C-alpha cells in the first residue's frame, strides 16, 4: 500500500505528499480612537460624624454633603484585524502523525529531488567526457537522463508542499472596541437643599437645608423616641433623589438598648443597675429619685410590720430591690403566728394570674420557689427532721414508732366526724386500702387532699358493726392541694 501511495505521489506530483495542519489566529493593528459624548450623571458623597456625649439627648449628628458631576463619554477604538494562518507539517505520506519524519516528508522531497538532479547532471557530465567507442557512455547517458527525470518529478511536489506549508495573512477589515469612560467634571453648586432623615420605625423628618459643599447638624433626640431609635441600628438620609444609610455607633446603641430595657422593666433593681453603668446619663437623676422614694417606703413598711401592707407593696412593686426581703418578712410574720395555710394559699392563688404565657411561666417559676420556701419553713418549725416519704400504703405508718414525726400525707374523704376532722381513705385496689383519722385547721370542704401532716398517735372508733377499730391519727399542718372529686 505504501509503495502504491509513493507511485501515486510520483505520478500526481501537483497534489503534494506532506500532511499539513493549519491554525488561525488574529492580530489587531490599532488605527485610531473616536469619542462620543453622552449624557452626564451626578455622584453624591455623604459623610457623617457624631459628637457630644453618647447619652442621646446631647448627641449631635453632623452630615456633610457633596455633589459631583460625572461626565460620560463612549470611547470607540478602531483596529485593522488580520487573520494569521499558520501552517505546520505533521507526519509523513503514510499519515502517521506519531512519527517525526520519514519517506517523502518536505525535507525528504527536497533532498531526494536535489540528489537526483545533481546525480543525473554528474552522470551526463561523465558520459560526455567519454569517447564514442566507449560502451559505458550510453549507459551513463541513460542513467543520467533517468535521474534527471526523477529529480524533476520530485522537485514539483517539493515546491508545491513548500508553498502549502508557508504561513498566510488575510486582511479582515476594521473592527471596533467600545467602552464607557467616566470622569469627575467638578463639584456642583446649589443652595437650600432640603435634608431628611428617617429611622426604620419612624417617619421621614426634615432636619434642615444645606448646599452641595455644606453640612447640617442634628440632635439625635429630635429624631424620635428612645424606643424608636433603639429598635434599629441605622437611619436613612434623603437628599434630592439620593439616599444614604448611616449607622449609629455601638456605644450609643448599647446605651439606648439599656435605657429602653430599663424603662420596660419598670423596677428599681433595673434603675439601680442603669445608674451604676451610666451615672452621667440625663436619666440617672430621674431613676435616683425613684430609688430614694422606694427606700423611704420600705422603711415605713418595715416599721408598720403589717402583712396586708406587705402584700399591697409586692403587688404594686413586684420588681422592687426589697421584694425578696419583704416576701421573707411576710412569710415569717404568718409562720410565727402559726398561719401556715393562710400564707401558702395566698401565694398558690397568685399562680396563673398573668396574661401572657411568658409572664405566666416566669411568675409560676418564682411562686413555685416561694411555695417551696414556705414548705421548708413549716417543716423546720413543726417537724422532727425531714417528713417521711410515705404515700398511700407504700410506707405504712407505725403510730407508736413514728409519733411526733411528719409525713407527706394524702387521702380521700371517707366519713366526716366533725367540722374539721374525719376518716380518710388511702391506697387503691392494687396495693390495698386503709383509713386514717385526720384533723384539719379548717372546715372540710374537699374530697381529696395532699399536704404535710404530723403523726399524733392512734385513734379508736366504734364501727357500725359494733366493734372497735384503731387507725393512725394525723394533724395536717399544711394543705398543698385540694380537690372536690
């Protein structure tokens, strides 16, 4: 097959015998630049600074405004584009691109054709120098002629392939490249420009006028209430059709947030913390007066030592600095007089009075702690050690061994024997049932109770069957829960 292709190459020399790869690239030659003016625009530059103290009422905001005209033009650069076609020889006549060279590559074509032409010329020269009688003369003439013929045949594809492998350049004409150029044309002039400012939660407020090179000074306290300003860390400045956000310093935001939360708390403990943190605040004096007034009320309250006055004060000032102390004194007043149930029921009744779920949860946690505190004091005053962890019949009472001790008691009404005493059933079907004789400090108007009781010993009564029954005798010192079912 290779010999056949070689023969075809020799016969059709004008087709060329070398594989050539073409790659195109472009080269732009700069000619000129055209500029077309366009409609200009304006640029605003707003800078701001805060001065004075960070206490809102005395804080100044200085806004500096500059307006600059921006000239705009379209720049068109024009180039002459040339297409450069680069030719590269690859492989040989066999089409094998993995070989670096071989039979009838471009170099081989030139080498073979030139060798044949030179060899043929040499043979003809030798033949012409021989005498006509010499038999070798005709052979040399024949060989030289053949070599010259073959050299000529190979010279043609060498020339054609050399032309094919030459780089070419083609003119593609003019191309353009457009861009928009902006430049500062100078500061605009203008007077009495209205300036507005707006916080996210407030309305747009007119704060003054200025020119394009001037400034306007604003007092923060004129922009809105503490609550409005504290709710957002930034404000928007409006000048003509331009808006710019300005951000309040962290120092001011911390102060405003603390002031707003203190006002919302509405108690002297929060006022006292605020005054300690911001003693120079314009609101410090206002809070100090409230604190001093509370101190006076507290002294009068302690001197009066009236539980109803304690209750009224706590309802009026739930967040007072003295709230815990007054609660303690009120509980002590009732406990010292043996009125355990009265104070416990008063506190228990307060649970759930708040409106929102969050307030209810907070109050319930606080009052539950207070109820637990009352229970502990009742135990300390009336019980010998910790009450027995007895429930129903899981821990049976021994009236002789346990006499004088306290127990966490529970029972269901079985028979009322007097206004404030009766037999109560304990237990259930699974663990068995029994009876207790229980005395209360109040009339029995409930079916089931839970609470703390003291073991007094035994109680013997005559049953309807005509025999005597002895059961443990308890004295309830504190009812924690009552149910009418």
